[in-house]
């Protein structure tokens, strides 16, 4: 593990392969199309009530699936930083009722109620998407996930994706080993950036070189097993179909999006 604030792919894969909850037995197609519908919902809606309710529902499903909630909140660090960096300036320019001001030389920063609303809305959208994406990955076996990629993407995009996904584990493991070696010799992330920046540049270069060498060895191993430029890395695992219950959930979810985003607004806008 590189950091507790970065999603651990090994842990995610372990849950995906070994978990035996109700949600791990749900068809991967159902969860995949639910992910698409959720992304569509958070893209269309501006209602804070709907977003908060959807986020609470996803957290409940995540917890019921037996997945690590504490880890999930630790993994929120990167998306939260991304949202704050994205809207850090925009929220101070939104018109509305002033909440507080920060006087600076030459100008004053003022946070309004609309600026705060923009921040909370975008933050909820980011947390919803990352939460359900992790839920999908941690309840879907790799053979099913790779089979879906093989069926959804045209060649050679499917080959590139499958190879990159497998090689990502090797690169992360190598990075973790090198960082452990740095820490065992007295180095630290913050301390090394401030004092030993050259060391971390050397570590990054070493990771690139070793990753390139590992990629060459993997390519030679695949060629030795019959894979070549015109070959195909097949993933023809049978994927469970959604079934009647799955189709019903997808239909109800689509209907809910239609009602909340079209029927209610055109009927007078009952939701805030």
C-alpha cells in the first residue's frame, strides 16, 4: 500500500474475489448500468436534496455489502482535494448573500450562500461517483470485469485496457516497495519533498525504468505463449445476466430519473 489515502487496488481486488455478500452475486451488468444511471443523475440534477439522499443510499448499500467504510472515507482525500482545487476560486465569485469575507491587500474575498452551495453540490457529486465506482469494483470479480471490457470495447482498445489494468498492479507494487525502502532509510514523503527532492526524482526515474523492463519481460512471455501483434487477449467468461429483478431495478431507476429531472420540474418545480 503506497498511502492509506490512495485506493488500494490489492485490497479492492481481494474484496472483489473473496466477498460472498448478496451484492457480489448481483449481475455485473446490473451494477454497471446502475453506475451509468447514477452518473447521468448527478450530471443532470442540481437538487441538493436528491444528491444528499442518493449519497446516503449509496453509503447504506456500501455498508450492507460488508465493505470497509473507514477505508472509503480515507480514500475520499484525493477527490476532495480535486474538488477544492477545482472550485477554490469559483466559489468566491458567486453572487448571493454574503456569509463571511476575508480582507486581502487590494481586494476582499467574499463567500456567499450560492458559493457554498456550489461547493457542497460538486463535493456530493464527486463522492457519489467515487463511492459507487468503488462499490462496483469491490463486488465484481475480475473475470467478470475483464469479460465486460472485452465485450464493450472494440479491438485493440480492449487489449490495451486489459493489459494496462494488469500491469498497473505491477507498477503500484514496485512503487510501494521503493517507497518502503526510502522510509526504512529515514526518508519520508513531506520531509523528502522539502529536503531530499533529488532522491524522489531518482525514485520516480527508477520506477519508470523498472516498469519499462518489466513490460518488456511480460511482452516476451506472452509472445512465447503464442500472443503476437495480430493476437487477441480473450476474456470470454460467462457473465451472469441481470434477470427479472435486475431489469426491474434498472427500469425503476430510469423512471426515477425521468420523474425527478423532467416531470416534477415541468409540473411546478416542487424540489429545491
